C-alpha cells in the first residue's frame, strides 16, 4: 500500500477563517489544543523556545505537479511550499509562548482555525555548520 | 474521522539497514527516488540548497507519551524527536547535492534504506528575526 495513515493529535484555534499569505500569520498567536488523550506527551515542552508544528492542509483540494508560487514563479510542487500537494502536510517552526495544560500558545503558525495538528516536535536548526557556529552562542 | 491518509511519493536509498544516532547520518549521502508519477513535481528543485524531507518512521512500533530521549532525559513525546510517536512523521532539513531526473542526492538525512518519503519542500529558516539578520546575508 503506497499510502500511510496518521492520527490527528490536536486542533488549531485562532479565529482565522481563510488562508492568506505567510506574512499575515507572522504576528498571530494561535492556540493549539492537544486532545486530552495525548496531553501527557507535552511533558516539559515548555523548555523549548521553538517547536515544529506538523499539520494537515485540510482545506486544500487536489494539486498540480507544476504550480505557480505565491510570487508568480513556475515551479514543481516539491520546489514550493504550496498547500496543494500530494501529501498535504504543513511544517512550520513557531515560537512557543506559553503552555496551560493541554493548550499551547504559539506565534507564527500559518494555519487557519480548525486545522488538524498531526505532530509537535522541538525545533532543530539544521542550517550549515558555519551558520550554526554563528547562531549557537546566541541560543545559550 | 480523526485520522488522515497521505500518499508515499518516493523512497530512500542509502544501504543503511538499522536506525542509529543522528550524528551517524550527518555525513551520509542518501538518494531519494521520487516515483515516476510525481517526478514532474521536482521541476526547479535544484535551485534550492536545502530541502525539508518528510518521511514515515516505518520501522517504529507503538509509542509512549512520556519517553526517555537519546540523552537520557524523561520528556513528553512532543518534547522529543523520537521516531516512536503518535503520527510517525520525520522531518529533516538536508543539503541537496544533485538531481538526476527523478533522483535526488541529499546529505544528512537520518532515515534508513527503504524509508517511505511523504513530501519534499524547499527549506525555510524560521529562526528569530535577529538570528535571521545574521544568517540571511550569508545565503545570498
């Protein structure tokens, strides 16, 4: 079977009804409600300043393999971050502002209200060795 | 239905048979074979130096909501990047070294041989404004 099924572990609450450009989301704080059955999995997450949110582009319908990006370029879907893609999974690194029980306040999530959340992970900066040497001291 | 199904779009080839610590993968070059039906989606991907690979932790069985991390800490699964998690999706930013047709050579992918690939996206550095100001000029 060339497909895989994953559970939804939570939901986005931010009152935003329609998708828009990334910039519109950069200042927005969203609440992620993690379903009660998964809440224990948040233990010590508040020690992380940045987390990756994996979510389902649940409003996207279909996709084109070659697509026009938000800035008008023609690119393959894998050379774009379009929500219309074969596996409609969004990944965004956000700032974790606060946790209260099973609810996380995160800044910069480009997902609309009601978006199904698939996973949450502490963020890692994978950028190059040289860039890491510059960044690392600032994060301690 | 609180679950979502996604297609597999490709497969990892690197000859690595068993999972190991992240460091062991940092110097490894893997080939991602994108299935022919999705190959057109790679158009212009070679313009990106770094890409995010989303893949299925297909060998992981079950999960614990609270887990011991690779360095011995007790943490919630969402405060770890353990492969044993409710939605077993890995996300790793890798360096794109080369493309030949539907095959990508990528460096630093922490996935074993045969791993199903779910998605490929151009990488974005989401780290803080101040960190971005330091990094951006180096990337032009």
